[in-house]
C-alpha cells in the first residue's frame, strides 16, 4: 500500500492520454476520419520531390487561409457602403484596437499570396509538371492564378479611396470597349452608369463571397488531382515523358525510392510556411496597411492614382499604348495569352521536363519577368503622368527669362497661364507626359513649332482654337529661345539651300 501511495501522479498522467484517446476514437468511429484521410496524407511521393523547390504551393495555401481569417475579422467592422466604407477603414486604422494590424496582415497576405502563386506557377512550368498526366492540374492552377489576381483587384476596390475610384474608372472604360455588349457589361459591373453605392456592394459580394467560394472549390479540385495523380518527380535530363510508359515508370519510382508525404515529405513545407508566416507578420507590423488615400472624389483631378503593385505593369501598358492599339490589344491580347498558357499541356504535353534541356522555357521566363519588371518600374515612376500643379506652383527658371525681349517674355507667361508645364518640364521641373521644353528649339523649326501648337500631334492636343494669333506668335518666339548656349536652333534646310543659290549665281557671274 505504501508503494502505491508514494507516487500516484504517474497513474493520473497515464490516465489522461487514455481519456483523450477514447474521445478521439469515439469521434473517429462516427466520422471515419482515419479511414478516409490518413491514407491520403500518408501516400508515398518520390523522395526527390521532398525539396524546398516544392513548397510554394502549400505556402500559397497558408496565405489564403490567413486571408480568410483576417477577412472575417475585418468584416465585423468594415461597412460596404459608399458613404461609410472610407470612414470604417479610418476607424480600423486609428481607433479599433489592433485594427491597423489586422488590415496590414490582410494587405500583406494578399501580396504574399500573389507572389508565392506566381513563383509556384513558374516552378511548375520550368519543372515540366504540366505535362502528361497532369494536364488538368495545370489548367485548374491557371484559373486559380486568375482568381488570385481577381481577389487582389477586388480587395483594392474595398478601400474605396482615390486609387480604387480611378482604378474602377479604368476598368469600366476597358469593359465599355466590348463591341455590342460594352454598355451592358459596364452596367453589370458598376450597378449603373456611374460609380456609386451599388458598385461597392457588388464588388464586396465578389471579394467576400463569390471569388473565395470559387477559390475554395478549385483548391479542393487541385489538391484532389495532386493526391490522385501524384506529385511531379524531380525532372532529370533525358527522362522523357511518353503517354505509353510514364505512369508505369512513375509508379516504379515511387515504389523503389518513395517516402510517405506525412510526416517525411511535409517537413520542408512546414518549415517554409513558418518562415513565410514570420515574414508576413514582420511586414504587417513594420510597414503597416495600405491606405486609404483620401475619400473618393471624382471632381478632384489633382491626383495621381496608381493600382497595387501587381497591376502596375498593366497600368504602364495601358498608359503607353498608342490610341489605335488600345482596344485591340486590351480586349484581344489578354484572353489569347491566358488560353495559350492554360492549353500548354495539350500542345506540349510530352518530351523533356528538365529546364536544363529546355532553353526556350527559361528564356521565356526571363523575358517575361524583364518585361514585367520594366513596365512595373515605369508604372511606379510614371514619366508620362502630368504634374497638375506645375503651371501654378512651379516658377519659370530665371535663366530662361533673363535677357528676353518683351515678346518672348509674353510667350513665357503664356507657357505658364495655358498650363503647358502640366505636361512639359522646364529646367527639370514640371510634367513629363510630353518632351522637355529646355531644348525644343533644337528639334523643331519655327514653322514646325507653329504647326505643333495649332494642330497638335502625338499625345498633344491642338490649341488652335484656344490661342489668338498674337499669343501663338509670342509663344513660338519664347520657345525659339529654348536651346543650349552655343548651339544654334533648328533651321529649315530647304530654305537655307534656296537662299544660298542666288548668291552662288551672282558670284559666278562676277
């Protein structure tokens, strides 16, 4: 009796796991979880696929779960009303305890999700994981990527600030270009002919209900395909994919050199997901949320709206396209590019997988990222954007008016009063939508300057109806002085030749 009473604690400690096991067995007997789920989790995968190159899909799924949790928390405070949405975000930022942090987690979670999804798609493409028999897995993944971008765009609209308002305006103008049905599409998108209360309500429904529901459905299909078809093995040069032998070779590889996904294969996924979570929380805590950047005001034209980072390249493309190419490229190019990507397994579904013997694959990836990076940089810098305050807030450099005639000084005043500096810079200050005026006299003759001012050209509108002949004369006189010291202004070569010809005849006669 004494020995039994000396240390009763181990008996209690042993009894606790027994109770937990009995509770778990009770639920398992009724839900049949272990019979259905555990065999799938413990299925064998190629040992070579247990690599840090294969962790981006699970990390993307983690970010999506973060979006769902933070989105539900924000939905308790956010008001999807055109009159109150901006105020509710201000309340979250400055009054709700940890509201700013929840918004920040949601914002950075969206950025991380798009980034990781992009890396995952590129990794699958370079590793040839879209080839037979994983065609449907790739197609579903392409639609998941499209829905991820849709989540990011509709999330920006939820801020309903100046950026969101003008972004919606651009989206509506694009939708209005569809032949025959453009007006119907705009009404369906905005809930009417203008951006208003119905617009935000519709995008709230898209962002909170429709797009997440589609994402959950496609994620379930995607995971089912990954489990049933198998994880792609590490691509080896010379190991060709053929419809006749691939499945047999894959199953043989798993049988000879495979390991259970849980717990062996999932370890690197857990490590990387932990690192992603640390980075996400750090960005949220240090960098904070995005916006809102002022309440939406369509009368305020002195604004420089920009989309979120992932759409800056499109922003640049739309801004830089010439007018005659806008509608064809905006409406035709994106669907064609998406179809080419989604149908890739059906015209390139066999053969080599390794990027080492597919130079076209990594050359294409590098080219795409260089183009997107360049366009994103242009979207950030926006050299074509006008400076709406330059005409009134930026003085004409003193060096450009010193020693000028009264007529030329009158031209300098016209440059300011007619808002030329909104689009053209002088002395490095002003808009950059048009070329700088500092050396315009070296590029255009006097007649060409008059023609450009009166009739316009390129991106410049015609000012023939807005300027009197006296104003045009003064403006061109001032612009004619815009050339570096010691460099002559541009001259009409035909006039120079014709004026020189009589002189030559006279000297010959003498």
